[in-house]
């Protein structure tokens, strides 16, 4: 198009230069020969119609030149826009957590022959190594985060990958802020689950939250609405987080999980803040069916003579296949956090959370009411506090308790009595900080009902641990 316009302009210039000569050639010839004019005689001016044609050509040329300038400006703007990156404001961040489990009571120099996993836990391990890439332009944004760890062997996996749309583009106090996201993202339930791993002062989340929401990330879609002091988050997800012990990051059933949380933040006094929230989760679990089995003969050499006896042969009957089934599950929870800034580097934070659910355990003792023949009622809670001593040191304490089956029973002698299957942990924390680095020392006093006394009665299985963690964020 630019070449065509340039040729038109050149042609107009040619016409403009030839116009006076052409007008003189078309003038009528004189009737008789005239004597030669003296050199100083002034020439006869052009006719009026020739002057008008010249003026019209000049105006057309000026209009074409202006149009050409506008087109060149538009072309330059379009070319510059095409050369720009699709998303701007790219940011690369991450953090690294290295643990030294200096003491673990349940550790043994042995291997679990069922899974091939070493039972020794006194070791150095890369707990988390995250690298995150954020990019955004106007209302659109995207994030990709990968995790490298050696918790169960060397592993590299995506842990957060989401695309988002935000409205309005700029925060406006008079309007609510809406954010719609889709992909692999944090589960919006409670206080501890959405909390970033490098921000949480304690090494791991409480037992109840790790059991019901293992891994803290799931695939789905989420919408968040924030207005002044309130934030409402609703999400539809697969219902099998990346830490699920049966179907991690998969969806064996077409039914989806519906989750939501409403949080409120308030400043009670100039240096006293309060955060409270309520959460809910409703979904569908999956019970895996069994295949058909054939009859089998089993020989057990009871007398050890190596000869098959009729009494040593047993027939194990086959079974028909059973179909897979789904079951309902849910959870509700409430959480709160009180912070008091009594000194520039002396903040006190007290937090608590309680969760009750049914058939939702997916990480510690996976709930399967179809196999158990009844629903499993779960309840868990924690209360904790952290106190800054100065800009580089802090102390913390947290107690949590989780019961995976509130209706558990067992038979003792001729009676069936209730059984307490609760897990209890008292965590004591000492934290040192320097710039973007932290050094944490945590002793976990663990109580459970996994052990047995000599008479068969349940007792606590020794499982205390002392861990040192070094962390750097960048």
C-alpha cells in the first residue's frame, strides 16, 4: 500500500510541474504574425481556469501527503505492538528448604518390604525447592511453579500452574475486585491450607489439614471476590489433591468438589488485627472395584516333611468382580488469627482452626465407607502462637489433634468398646532470621494410638522428632 501511494504522489508532482506548459500549448494561435516583443516586455499571465487547476492539484497533493503520513504512523505503531512481548512484567521468584532430621524415634535401619521404602528417617533431605514464574499484562496474568524434592526419592513436578483474569484492572475502592482463575492451584479452605510454605513459621501444617487436604493443591477453577474487608472464594475442583494417597491429581469420577471460604479482616485497634473465616467442602469420593479371581489351591507343609498331605491342601474359592462406587463426603471449618504489634519487631500472633468432616481423609488414613460398611466421622483442630523477640529471632508453640474415626470401636474380651484413634502433636519452635534466610529448630512431641502393649491394648507408638531447617527465599 505504501508503494502505491508513493507512485501516486510522484505522478501528482509530475502533473503539477507540467501544468503551465500544457496550458500555453492549448492557447489559440494569433490571427497574424506579431512583431517580436522587446526583451523588457512583461509576459501575459495565465488564464483563470489554468490557475484553478494548479491550485486544485496542489490541494490534492497536500491531502495525499497528510494521508500518507497518517498511514505511516499507524504502520509504525502496529509494527511496534507486534514486536512487544505478549505478556509483560515477568517476575522470577522461589525458595529452598533443606531439612536435617536429627532425631526420629520411629526410625529404623530397615526397609518396608511391602513398598521397598527405607524406614530410616534420620537424614538430610530437600524438603522443597520451588521456582515460580509470574507474568501479567493489564487484566491477564499467569503463573507457573515447579517443585523439586527428595522426600520420597528425587522428584520434579509442577505444583502451581494457573491463568487468571482480574477486573477491574486497577484497584478501585468503590467496586469489588473479581479474579477468575483456572489450572493447578491452592485449595481455598481454612487458614493453613492456602498459606504459603515459605511464610508459615512451623515446618508443616497441622495433622488434620494434612490428612484432609494433602498437598494443598488441586486442579480446577476458582473465582474470588474481594470488597473492602471481606474476601469470598469459591472453587470447583477434581477433589483429589496432589498429595492424595490413592488418586493424586487425578479424577476417577465425573463428579467435582465444591469448596468455598469467606474471610473477614478487621483492625480492632491501631496495633491489633483480627482475621476470621468460615469454610465448606462438599464432594464425592471414589471406591475402587475389584476384578474377578479364580479358584486357587494352596499347600502348607504343616509337618515340614516336604510331602503333600491331603490335610495340607486348601482350596481358596474365587470371587466375582465388584463394581466401583462413589460416596458422599463433606467438611466445614472455622479459623481465626489475632495479631498484636506491641513493638516494632515484637509481633505476637495467636491462631486457631477447627475442622469437622465425613469421609474426607485422603492423606493419613484414606476414608472408604464402602469398604468399611459405614461413614467415617473426622474432627481436627489446632491452636498456636508465635512471638517475635527481635528482628532476627522468634519463638512458637502449637498443639494440634486429629481423630480420623470418631466412631471407632474394638473388641476387648467379650465386649465392644470405643477406641480413641486420635493423633496429637505438640510442636516447639525456635526461629532465627537474617535478610531472606531462616534457620528453624522444631521439636515435635507426637502422640498416637498406633502402638500395642503386651496385653494387646492400644498405646502410643514412639514417634517424636527433632528437625533443623534452613530456608532461603529469592
